C-alpha cells in the first residue's frame, strides 16, 4: 500500500524533518516541500480551500511559554497575527503587582507561585502559579521602591506627629522596630517615604489612567501591525490608523478639559495661548481620525 500525507512544518525545521524521516524510512519514503507560505492574506486566498487556514505554532522562550495558556483562554492567534503572549507576560503580572504593592504580601505569592511551578504539571495550575510568582515579584518591586511598605506599614516616615507615637494613627517599621534606616534608603522612595495609598489617591488615580492609555495604545498598535502583516501598510492605516488618531485626539482633549476644570481661572488666562494650541492640535487629530474611519 501507498500513503500520501500532507503536513505543515515550520520553515526553520524543513531539513531537520526531511532528514529524520529519510533516516528512519530510507527509500520507502519520498518527501517534497510544495510551498513556503508567507503571512500575507492574499497568499492564503490564492490556494486550495483545504490549504487556506495555516495552523498556529507558538514560538516563545521558557518564561513567555508559561503565558501561552492565558493567551489561549482568549483566542489562539492566527498565523497572520502577532503572538500577544509576551505582552501578557509583561502586563498581567505587572498590573497584579501594582494592585498589591506590598513587600510583605508579595512574599507568600512568590513562595506559592514557585512551589506551584515546581510541583505541578497541570496547565491550569501552572497558569495560576505563574501569575502568582511573577505577580509577587512585581508586588515586591512596587512595594519596596514605589509604595515603600510591608504588611500595610511604611518603612520610614518624615512626619512623626502622624504616627501613633506622635498622636496620629499610622504605624511605621522604623518606629515599631526602633531602628533608623540610612538616608540613601529614603532617597530611593518617592517623597522620601513612599506613596501612601490612602493619602495619594489623586496620584494613584492619575497613574491608573495613564497606564490605561498606554495599554490601549499598545493594543491599537498591535492591531495595526496585524493588518500590516495581512494586507500591507495602506490598508492597515485606513483600517486602524483612524482609531489611533481618534484615540490620541480624545486623550489630548480630555487632558485639556481636566486641566481647565481643575486649575484656577487666573492660570487659564495666563496660559491662554497654550490652551488654544493644545485644543487645536487635539481637535485636528480627532477629526483626522474620524475622517480616516469613514473612508
């Protein structure tokens, strides 16, 4: 009997696959490579129906590979799309760590995550352990260098009157342990003692908005790059460029509106020309994005 088998093989492994098959089957097998498929959509549209859909094979490093499972929970990227596993590897644990932001709470997360990665091979549990471990690392980094706290208490304070020893309500590690941290340690922390989660609410809200803007922009640019791969730069600009322009214009106008609502009227008069320039730039970018979207 004779058999014919069709298969997809990564381009880099063509010769390896061929040599492996021929070494095991010798003259009983004939291997032929029919084509090398690019990532442009028009290449897939011109072939037979059964060859149009190219399977997806992830190609990530050891760490990013652990985040392929969360990617699959959303959707397996197509052959003509970028693999977002690396972005998920960066942003998922980073945002987890920013929300926790405490050295003390980070340690149990790191231990549980490391233990889970060591003992379990189930993909569900490894996904949870991966987020716990790397999220714990980010939580420790943010807790140490940004918030400057552990177990809900700051390491140092510059306002003794605000602690329980000065008649206030806060507890800090330096007074609790009766130690004095070196000056360079305070220099590492914002404001000399870290960002207070109850005191710096406005700062944290602004920072959350800025992170959201950056995150959305990265998503838009990923969508632009996917269209660039599939159809070229012109189609990518027409389909995704308008959304990017509209988003940037809206961000500028919202920032200006927020500025006008917060600052005093006198400041607006002093910087009136700058306000008009920023408003004009934001409005032009927004209108350009709307026009591109309607093309």
